[in-house]
C-alpha cells in the first residue's frame, strides 16, 4: 500500500488556505474601497474648506474644494497629465512659498503640449480641488521602502496664462480592482487543489 504524503499534503493545504484567505481579504478591501469612493464623491459636493498645510491628508479632505495663496513660485515641476477636455500633455505644478516659515503649497496650474516651459505666473490666489501630490514610487519602493507622507496639492480650477485648464480630479477614476484580485486568488487555490489531487492519483497509479 503506497505511503500517503502527509507533509506535502499539509504544505499544499496551508498554501490553499492562505490563498483563500487572501481572496476573502480582497473582498473585504472591495467593500472598504467602495465606501471610500462614496465618501470622495460626497466630498466633491461639500462646501469649500481650509487648505490643509501638511500631510497626511485625511479622507474627509480629499476632493474637497479649497483655496490658498501662493506668495511666490519657488520652482516648477512637470509631469504627464490631461487638460479638462481629456487631451494629454504636460502638467505644470507650482511649488509655492506661502510665508516666511510656512510649509508651502503645491498647485497644479495647467497643461501644455511643450515640456520645459516656465509659465508666466509668480503667485496669487489658487482655487480648486484638494488631492495629494503625484506618487512616482515603484511597487517595490512602496512595499519595502520608507515612503514619505504625500503633501496636499491643489488642482486649480483655472489655468494660468499660456496653459490649458487641468483636468478636474474625479473619484470615479480611482480603480477598484479588489474583486478581480479576489477571483484570482480563489482560482489559484482551486488550481493548486486540482493539480495536487491529480498528482496524488498519478502517484497512486504508479504504486
């Protein structure tokens, strides 16, 4: 009579249980994400609030209307972005001084087709929507590195001279892929179970 592979079976059972657990966790995350997106959508309809000076930005503040004063543009950042018609281009973000010792202000002030521009704007009142500064960290950096707290940023409702109005931040654009991740983990668990059962049958047939 062939010897039953107890240790291998335990290892596979633990792996399958882990994958099922991850699938269940992803389903829980799906519900949490849906609640968060509903909060963001509600925030967009609320009255304007004071601009948060430093991060982290609370969920209650994201996608809220706000305004702040840029005393002086210290530097311009640029990255890919879209204007309010959906046309892609270069998004220009102003790093602003807000006072002698203030924390500063990041403000997305418009989109252009040309890189390396220096927009003709050096400060003023910025009104728009609160988001966080763009995240350029890789998956590995986020998973294993020490990632600084993202700073709040205003996406201006109006472009400065020479730029096009940036796209209005939309909570609907935030992905919620947790259901597909859950189904993948459940599929992996089922596939591992079937493969192991077939391997056991093949082993028994040889003995």
